[in-house]
C-alpha cells in the first residue's frame, strides 16, 4: 500500500422508477417524465444549469474550464431510453439505476495527476466480480474531471436480461426472514394452509412441527454492495477506503449552509482543506506544522460557528414568532 492518508472512494447509487417519487430531498422525476434524458444531459454535459447543478453535499458548481478533462467511454442514446420506456412495466418499477464512484480527499497534485484509465480498471474489475454487466445492460460510462472530486457515472438499465423483467428489488433487495411474528400475548404465530382441503390447518415441517411465521423484510442491497466495494479495496491493498477516516469539524444543515454568504462558504472550504493538511502532518509527525495549522483554524472555525449560531438563532426566533401568530389566529377562528 502506498504510504500516507487513505483517500476515500465512495460508492453510491441513484435509482429511477418510471413515475415520479418523493424523497427526503424533494420530488425526483420519473423515467416517463424525462429523468433519464436529464441524466444524459448532465452526464454528457449537453446542458449545464448552474443553479440545478449545485450539489447537496459539496455545494460546488461545474467548472466548464475543466470540462475538457471529462471522458465519455459510453454514451446513453435516446433510442435506448425509448426501449426502456416501451418495455412492459409498472409505474414503480426501477427502470434504470446509476452507480457513482466518487474519489475524495485527494490533494491538488493528486487531482491534477489523476489517472483516469487506472481508476476505470479498478472499477471494471470490481464490476466483473459482481457480474452486474451480465444481468443489466450498461447504458452509459462517463468520467467527470470538472467538479470538485474526480468521479465516474455508470448508468445501467433496470431490465434484467437473464430474467427478462424489471426485477431490481428482487436482485438488489431480496426478501429475507426478519423477526418471528408474535401474538398480543407474546406467543409465536404459526403458518397455516390458505387454500385447498387443508385450508386453516397448520403447515408442518418434515419433522411434523408447526412452522413459525416470520416477518419478511427486504435486505439493503446497496449497503451490501458498498460493503463488497470496501472489502475489495481492502483486500487488494488499494490506497482508498470506502469510509472516511475522519469527519470535518464543520457540518451544517442545509438551511444554515444556504444562508451563508459566498465568502463564508469559501471560508468553510478553506477550513476543510486545512483539516486535510493537519491530518497529513500528523502522519508525517510534523509537530511544528500541526501547531501552525491549528492556530489558523482556531480563529477561522470560531468565526464561522458564530455566523452559524446567529443564523440558527434568527431561524428559531422566526419559527417561534410564526407559531405564536398561528395560535392567536386559531384562537379567534
């Protein structure tokens, strides 16, 4: 393994059903309403809307000056999107899904010298181990070098070529036995025949014992895939880890982050870069540099925290004021 701090190689998944779906981040357009077309436009940089492209976590825009670094190994065609829409489906079927491999915590030099083909080979080998490409058609394979972190977008059709159906949940999130079901008295519930001459009688196992009824729950397939990715990185002694080694001192809710001025946001990014340098200095046992960095960070962090506290106090005051106003109005209705 190469020396120094382990960098982070985060694997995440975006799913697209045919109809619109509500998530904690808002409404996500379905395939019928153009979500795959929007994905194609974003990934292939056919259309850039800087307001829309603002990331929920990184809050960074696409830097079009660096778009020449992007590599389009495979582009998704409009014909492929139409074929997916034309297949028989239910509104809640997952018609397509995207895997994003995001390489984080790199230094400026590491980003500058990022070997795209070497990292693509890393991903390809992992995908081959998981046999994903045999079941689900790869529609798009794109590398982006014009955002904060180098990352890859891989879009797959949700149509299982082996099963000839949209069975994303059965493949990724199969049902498994959960807790045993209990009566209100705490006794186990037993399975019964629900049709035929034995309807209502208990189902017995090969030893003649009644079979306990269990709650069926879906396994978290994404978590399983992430765990396999983490194990793959570890087993092959790559410099990357799937999970971050440390967390930033400054983590803010969305409403506070959006209330920051651009100067305050830049200050937060500056502090996070200082954190990385501090961690690197610890590895190198450079005590002098650690002290210098922490001295700078102390004042910067306090300033940002004071701004955040002020915003939070204002928001709390507004909520309290609105709540009182609502109570008064309701009282006289």
